């Protein structure tokens, strides 16, 4: 028998999870269908982690509206969902006095979009705030409301809170076909069929393909690859603000930014590709990142790069977010590229209200907006840490030395709402494996804990999705 829901959300990235969380405020049966093994396995796991101010998007566009609203919501969202977030401010650098009119236009656009406290600084004023700025700079736009956030924890926060409020999540359930039948949408997934009164398409780079399963072709999604370099925490104080370059048609240029966890991030490139699964890095791309980052900031610490990665952005041929009811009961949340992470809280509200109006849903009286993240042992005081270890000695057994992550935190991540079932799942929830050695030391120990806690043989423990098993048998 088919599972029947009021709303099926396709995609468990930050957009889909934000929508699911807002829908969970209503009296409705909600399901999230995700082709990956976990939440946050696509674009949402590999981006700049920036909360944009909202000065770049064209005035009146959905990008501009959702960006400014999402930015304003982020403080409350981060508090409710226990997500690391910091308003560190941002610079947009101008390198040529001939480009000063464009910098002023960016300022004026930001003012029209409703961005507060924007200022244009001279080189001397900017240099006083960021001593490592390059002498190539002649002026800068300063946006104090810009920030940095953890994209994994934001996505997990939305998802876990949605699940705690009744939303069902179905992983490894990619949608293969959609048909209309007796007033319901029937979604054929890898795990069987699901029926829903309404569908929300938040499928990222696959949003055009999902739309085309149910409706005539209306838009196309172009995967846009972005390559990044991540530096060790010893380089995290090179700059305090997010340093952008003047934007172009392909994006906001190469940025240099601290992360909420104390690393330094450089990137991204912007290359249109055809393969919606291609996330490899290239020597050319990473060399380009380092070369362009050096235009903005002196002493880029190339020797302190601990990893590189690539993510895909869902660029649509309309040039704006697609947030609409495309047919009765079928809603598209497509083309969510930058500033999609910033916009996610606002998109969640916007789409949920649209769906609720269409289905005449009523608000719950008992929605709980609070979610608590995994214990962060290294953020506790000495006294709090000692008390935690007295309560559970597993918190005294350090598994990941680089990030000081204990066995207790890993076990907690496995057994919580939508708990981790893979190495990457543990990494995104606890940061075990994200440090200088990039899981070289802790992976075997995390695998043992996963096998023990999930009651699985080691041969079934995976890095991430199907086919990523690490151990295949004993050698002796």
C-alpha cells in the first residue's frame, strides 16, 4: 500500500529542510524524499557558508527579497536551532578607480534592497579594519550585517526540528517518476510509491528534471561548479571579515573568509558543466583560487591548506529564484543558487505559506521551534566538561584529536533524531574528521563506533552513499 501524505518535499538540502520545518508548523502529514543517504549531501554541504547582506541581487528580484529577509531571520534561527552563526561583516573590494562607479552602484542597490548600515571606505579606512588587505585595493564597500554560518548544522537543524515536529524523512528515495491520480500526486521512488496532495520540488540541480516529470518543461538548471581551498585553523585569523571581490556575471568572485569554526576558506571558481554529479577539483581551478585570493589579501597561507573541495550551484535560465505554484498542488523552489543559504529561512516561510494556503492547512498549537545540537565538548568550561564526563565516561575518550571530539559526542550524533549512519554523517554532526589530518587518524575508530552502535558489520559501514563501503573483508 502506498504511503499517503498531505505534502511531499523533494530534496533534503537546506532549502527543502527549511520548507519542511515551516510546513511542520501546520496540521499536516509531511514527508521529505531525498535521493542521498542523509540530509545535506548535495549543494548544501559544499558552499561558501556565507550569510550575504543582500546588496548584490537585482532590486525587486526574489533573490533580493529572500536574501534580506533571510539575513534578518538568521539570528533568531541560529538561536532556536543551536547553530553556529556570527555577523562578522563583509568587504567588497574595488581594485581600480575606474570601477568606483560600479562600487557606488552596488551601494545604491543595497540601499534600495533594504540593507542597513552600508558604507564605502577608502583604502586607508579598510586597511585599518583589515590589516592584511592587499595594496591592490583602492576602496571597499562595507556591509556589517553580513555573516558566516555552519551550512551543515543549519541544514541539520532545520531537518531535525522538522522531524521532531512530525515530518517523516525517507533517504535513498530518489524520485523516478510522478503522475497525477485521483487528486493525488503519485511519486515513484527508489523505495516504493508515495502519494501526496501537494509536492514541493526542492531538488537542487535536479529541480528541472523533477519538474519535467510532472509538468511541461518550463526552466533549465545549469550546474555551476565552484572549487574551494580550506586552510587550517592556524590561518583562521588572517582576516576577520568576509572579503569579496567586485561581482561579475558568473558570481561574486573569489572570496577570503574565516569560518565559524576558525578555519580560513578561499574560493569559489565558477565553471558551467553538464554532469550534475561532478564534484572533482582540478589543479587549474585551485591555482586560480590562490592567484585571485592573493589580489585581495596578503600572505595567503597556501602551505596551510588541509583540503580542497568542489560544490555545484543550481543556476537556472531565468536568472532568479523560482518560487511558485506551477500547477495545482505542485510547487517549485528551484534555481536556488547564491544567496540560497542566506535565503533558506525566508524561502521556508514563503513556500510553506503558499502550500498552506493552497491546501487550507491550519497552524498547530504545539509546534516546538527549539532544537539542541550535539554536545560540543571543546566549547565547555573545565567544570562543565568534568561534569559531562562524570555523567558519561565516553565523553572522556577523545576519538578525533584534531577537533577534540569525544566518543560520547559521536554516540550522541548516531542516536539523535535523524542520526548519523555513515562517516560523513558523523563528520557533519560532530566535525570528527574535519581537522588537520582530515580523518587519517580517527576514521577506523569512528567506523568501529558506528558498527557497534548500529549493530552492523564493519563491511557495511560506508563513507557516505551506496557503494562507498570501506572494509571488504579480513586479510588474516
